[in-house]
C-alpha cells in the first residue's frame, strides 16, 4: 500500500526550485538499458517504486542490497553539467524507508557530490550517509551535501545509492556466515537536485592523510604518476602515522631510472610564502635499496600549468631509519606569475648497474628494491613570521612602531596583540616594549600578525 505523506506539495515546491539541471529528478520516466531515463547505474536491485513510498508524481526509486556475501554498492548517477574550480555545489535527495522493510544494521543509503575533470576523471567525492537504520520510517527525509570544486573541475555529478556491508555473524542461525546474514531493508528515493551555491570560494588542500578514495582512483584529490604496474597506491596494511591508510610507493622495475608519486595543487599568488610538509618512513623490512630516494617538492605553476619554480628536498634514502616516521618540509616564496602551488611526493628508483639476479642480463630485475610510505601531507601558506616589535610592517624595529601600536590598540586591530593571547589589551604595551628591547639587542621574537 502506498504510504500517505504530509506536506508533499510544500516539499515538492522547495525541492523543485533547483531541479532544472537534473533529467528525470522524480524518476517518472523509464529508461533503456538503464532503469531510469537520464540516470546511469551500477550494481543491481534498482527498481521503480509505483505504490510504496512516493513523494512526488507516480514513481520513486527503490534500491536494496545484492546479498552476495560481500560488501556491495548499488545506485544511480547523473553528470549534471559544467562546473568550475572554486564553485560551491550542492546535491540533494529525499530518502526514506518503510516499517517492516526498514534498513537493518549494516545497510545504509548514501548521497555523493562528485567533481570531474575534462577527461572524465573523478577528482573529489563529498559523500554522506543519507539514511541509516535508526532513522524514522514511513516518511521522506531531505538530505543535502555540498563542497567546493577543486582545481581541474569541469563537471559536477550526483550519486545516490545503497551500501550493504559484509556479513560478520550468523544472523539467520544456519551455522554459516554468508549472504543470508546480510542486512535487509530497502531505501526509497525521490526528487533529486543539484544546486549551484556560489563562485569564487577558496579551494582547500584535501586528503593529506590519504584516507579517502574516489571511484576510478585510489587517492581522492591527488593525481598519481609513474603508476605503470600499480606501484602507487592507498595502503591499509603498512604503517600509517595518522588514520588507517597511507600512500605506499615502490619502483616500476622498467630497467631505467624512474619516478613515481602523487601531486596536488591549490590556487596561489606571487609573493605568498608557502610550505609543503609530509611524514615519511621507509617500509619496515623492505627499505629502499641504494640508489633509491624519496623526495618532497614544492612547485609553483602559472595559469597554463607551466612550472615556474621547483623546490625539492630529500625526504629519505637507503640510509634512513625505518623505525618511525620523520617530518620533512620545504618552504618558498611564490615567484611572479604564480597561479598554483603544488606539493609533489616522489619515489625514485635507480637504474640497474650490474647483473644482481644472475640471469646474465642487466634489466629491471636488477634494480634496487624497497618501498616508501608517505602520510600526513600538507600544503599551506606559511606563517608570516614578522618581528613582534615591527607593528607597522616596514621590516624594521624602530620607535615608529610605538605609534603604530597605539593606532592598532585604539582600532582593536590584530597587530595590537603583541603577546599573542588572542586579545588587544594594555598588557600588549609591555609586550611591545619587551619585543623592542629584545630586537635591538639582537634577539627578535616572532609574531604572526
């Protein structure tokens, strides 16, 4: 029996204001070979709902698990249209479940907003659990997710779907753990939308700990290179300094010196002081052989992607201890013409120099072995680091800075806070005197005005 929902007209009016870009947002129109017109699909058990839980029109979408004895995902996606870096977009769906067929523990409905580049590569995926077993039944819940489009974005995509976890216990009591023990229940979806929110927003550095993947790539927000044999990957088995995963890289064994790694860029401007950092560790028991090195680099590029400056530092080699992670960083000022700052993590494998494996030829089998682990990477504008006395910012600590401090105090400006306690108060005058005396004695202190 079809559930009767309160305030359907009001909900439809709100959701319908931003649906112009979505084809078939209410799943009214059938498609072929996919179930719904305008929507691509993955997985199975995706069906039209004609009489159970409908919010708008005569049809909704119903999805449930595949019951294959392993984790599985099924769902629909639609690439909506053009999007640009720095824009905020929002994906929206209404979702619910029925009493008697509600989601069981181990099942969830999800909503994702995906940004895609001009080659169809998924760059970033912002996802939420849209429906969980504890959510109210017999009603629709409006769910939204939003994010800033990263550099390289050309299109935006909405993904809705159903996840069924791997069974972990004998739920049905038949003495085996199999598909019959997976979570039941079905999710119903209606009135999807993708909404443009705003443009010109700051683009954040993301996924520095390599925890998140995105369909088609292991590293969300990162681009891999030199990954000819699957030698650059997200790894949950090797040590990590943060979270559950890390970036794991080994050589290509192609018979010549080779470089493999990952990079990520964010907008930058000339004159900005940037810092790239990462934690690095040789893989315990599989440390880099002599001739192999790990490098961290801070690169500045112009608007056409041309390299303006490259600032590499050695992160590890065959002499580096694998007992723990080491902190490595590099900073530099962006040169004229800069449009992007980029962090690059590289593992270089040396060329073979002799017949190490004894097969009478010198080739890839003779290259130095070993692997490197990167984790907790970051790319950010470095602290300004001015002298605490230099309130007027002229690069010198002089008596004129006293007048500048008085002006800052009267205005409640940030550069009044010489003692860095988060407030502008008379105690900052004593702090300025101390900073002035220290600076003129050759012992300047650093503030981040």
